[in-house]
């Protein structure tokens, strides 16, 4: 069995490809397992997180540990990994042992795992300070990447979960198309609800693209590596659910004037009048297309919608898509 060269603070370890063969770790499709084995690419992905030395890291979905060993080799103080698939116990435990007590393993679903207590108290920073030396890194499974980032954006807006520690940055992978949507500029073809949800809360960069053929097994798409730094002041000053609802409704008629999507915020009995009022209060041109609206204009629409909600509180639960017009999920 071949060994990887001695890397800082880790004893020589079997190569990840050998571990996958040794433990017959074939990818499970339901868990979106696509392994990244090329050391140049794993190193490049970890470098996209910036300086992590002496820091604290959470890695999502370590699998057989190809990124994990790069993270450990950068002399981090502590690394916690969250993995759902227990078949990876032997290679991950081998790494934890080699790490000299720096690595812990959580067996579970990252979607429900809370990172509030994952990092030490002394690593916390105030929200308006520079980001703490805490990092979330992961070659995410495709099937949970979008729900996970939406969940974490909500946590960022509430400064909960990992973000009780300050503006913790994230370096994560997505299908290239999703990465492009997240960074899409005003007026671009890719601009969508996700662009608004990400960009009003984070400074976001599409760092580089990894061709699908670099993964084992090879997915049908290329993969974008995206870096997020939460903003000290969100660009839209409104609760996450409200922003999400406004963005969803606005983009529900992507090629039409934004007025058309905004109308769906209101039941038919008050639709024309309140849409007119909304646009007037927000000082937004209703004939702009949704993808032509700036985040500042979305902010003004959200402020105007909040003013209308003060007068008609039951509208908060109004959802034009549900049968009776009311979305119960908005109650929670
Ligand atoms: N980090 C490894 C690499 O780059 O080779 C594996 C990446 S693979 C794309 C995604 C990993 O996430 C797999 O190990 C998979 O078992 C794990 N995973 C899938 N769903 C998960 C979930 N809900 N919570 C935690 N881990 C999950």
C-alpha cells in the first residue's frame, strides 16, 4: 500500500484511494458521495478558506478524510467533522488518532447538528469585529447543499448555531450552476432568489471550479468552490422569513415585470391597491424585471412590505401558492 508524504504533525498515512479500496467504500448515491482525491485539489480547496493555522474548523461530510488530512496538516487547534455514513469509521478514527487529540468525530446529520458549542468560548468575536479564526469547510453532498446553505443563512441572520461565535466564514462546494447563481450580479441570467438571499447576508466569492472528472465517481456536473463571509451589517434589514417570502414571490414570474410577482404577496381583494402602495412606498419601478432589482431595492421593498404588514398583520401568513392562501410554515 502506498503512503502519502509526511505532512506536518501527522504520521504517514495510507493514501485515501487505498483506504477506499481496503474498506470497499463504494460511493452511496443517496448520500451524494463524490470523493475528491487529487491532493492538489484538496489542498487548493482548503487554501480557499484562507489562513486556518491555530484556528478551529468544522468539516462537513469528511468521507474517507481527503480534505480532513489537509486541514489537520495546516496545524489547526481543533477540528470537528460531521459525517452521516458510519462506514467511514475506520479511516476517520485512524485520522483522529494520528491528529494527537485535535480531531473529534460527530456521527450524524449536519442538517440537524447544532454547532453552538462546537468551538471554545475564547475563540468568539463580536459580530462587528473581524471574523474569528473559526472555519466551516466541506465538499458538500449535492443533495443537501442548497437546503443546508439556506438553513445556515437563516442562522447567520439570527446569529445562532455556529454564528454565536461571530462572523464565521464558510468554504463549501456546490454544483457549478448553483455557485454561479449565488454570486450572480444584477441583470445577469443567473440572478435569482438565492442570489438575493446569499448576497444580502454575506460577502460571497466563487473561488474556482473543479471539473466533474476530478471526482470519484464522476458526477454529471462541474463543482464550484464558494467562500462566504457574513456581513457585519446585512444589506436587507428584515427577518429572514420575510426576505425569503418577498424574494420568492418577486422571482415567481422571472421574465415579467417585478410588479407581477409582488402582486402575489396580496390576496385578490386588495392586490392592485396594495401592490401600487408597496411600489410607491419602496420607490421602486414596477416595470423592472426581478433580475434587474438591486439588493438595495429589495431592502426598500421589504421595508415597505413590513409597513403594510403592520396595518394588515394576517397578511404575514398569506401564501398565494397554498390552497386557502395561508402558509402555516410562516407561523414558526
Ligand atoms: N469530503 C469527502 C471528499 O471530499 O472526498 C467526501 C465528500 S462527499 C461529496 C459528501 C460526504 O458527505 C460523504 O462522506 C457523505 O457520506 C456525507 N454526507 C451526506 N449527507 C450528509 C449529511 N446529511 N450529514 C453529514 N454528512 C453527510
